[in-house]
C-alpha cells in the first residue's frame, strides 16, 4: 500500500491510498471518505495498524480492492493526482537522521583530507531534526537565512549551500555550528522534504537492486542501484561494515529510550548523493534550482529552492 496525504480546495490534509504504478499514479483514494472507521490522519492510521494488521488495515485493503474495480467515471472519493495538492505523507512525531552509509562518510572525509573516525563503527550516530519544518513533493524550500554577530551587531547572511536527501543542509552554517560542539543544528533542521508517499514494507520489500536517480535542473548527478552504491562501493573494503541497518539502529536506540510509531528516521545520505563528497568539485544548490530524487518503487520527490527575499 502507498499512503499519501492530500488536500483539495484549500482543505486540511487527508490520508489517501495511491492506485497505479509507482511511477504513474492514476488515482488517490480518500480512505476515510469511503469508510469512516479508517482514520483520516497518517499518524492515527499507523497507530491503528501495528504490524500492518488489524481491523483498520483490513478495512483499508477492502477499500482499495473495491477502488481497483472502478471502470467508469471516478466517484467523489477518488481523485486524479493533478487535481489535488500532495503534502508530506506524514507529519512525524520525531525526525531522526542517521549517518548509516560507510561510503558516504569515507567520501566526505576524503574530500576534507581526513579518515573515517573509529567511533563510526562503534555506534549508529544520528541527530534529531525539526519535525515541524517538513514539506512535501513539489513544495519550495525557503532560502536559508541566519544571523551572525560581530560584537553586538547582528549581520544577516543568506545561505545557498544545500544538498538533498530527505533533509537539506546549509553547509556554511553547519560548518560554523559544528565547531561549537553542539552538533549540526541549525544548519540541518531548517528544511526537510518527505514524499511523495509512504510505501508500506509489504509492498516495497527489501532494499536490494532499486534504482536511485538524483537530478538537479534535469541534469543527472547520480544514477545507480542501491546494492552497488552501498554494498559494492569501492570505498568499502572487504570485511568493513558497509552500513548500519534499520533493525540495528532500532535495537540500539530502544535499549535506552522509548521508540514511538510515527517517528521518521532517515538513513543518512546515499553514497554519491551529496555534493560535499566532491570536495573542490562540488556544485552547491542556489535559489531557483529544482531537485528531484527518484527511487524505484516509491516515486519522485521534487523540490525547488525559493528565491531569496
């Protein structure tokens, strides 16, 4: 099942299920409009369907089965994607972003003439992002603006150094903030993009050979497959840990803090999907740039960098 949040005519976001191929949506079904026992909110739906089981899950499957039989004009509870606004598929309770892929760490450290710290192998590192600053596909990312102080006088600095995964990074501010010893914020929590939908695990399956494409202004900056980028990457030598998997990260965190359904966890940047890895050859984003991330089986997350005010 592919879950999406959508709205019509300026109304509040509602939970829908997508019909059609992952790369060609045909309809979005308003689940709660068909069956009022199905929550209209993603978090409430997740809470009601632990393990993708239970009455609400079964009701949603029945709604989809009926919707797939539609041959004539669509009923009022089925929408064409172009007629609605697509939002982030979830308003997360908490947003975590991990640093899970060795090859990404190796390439960014090499660009700075450094090596992977031994601590990376000791634990899955992450930071908590801002779950309130989340946008969906086709929504513009506001330009990063922050103040620095020279004495007591604030100086407003526009920033255009960003890269996309499911988070955007203001690299200039991040470099400054990290030196304080308090982590990457605010260079990492000002904008996060999620979407276009949530594909449940029973439909998506395991991460193996899915194609991954990153485009900036229609120019491909990455095209490869997950297996090649993560497990067969030349930056990962035989015998080295290639990544921290989600089960490992979940086990690690659950030992010392509660984990709640409805949290969003990012794996961290897929190797090769980051301009910082390119060192002096990096081409950072600027206002007006359009960024697309396409993952086979999910779809395309598209955002643009808004013009500076």
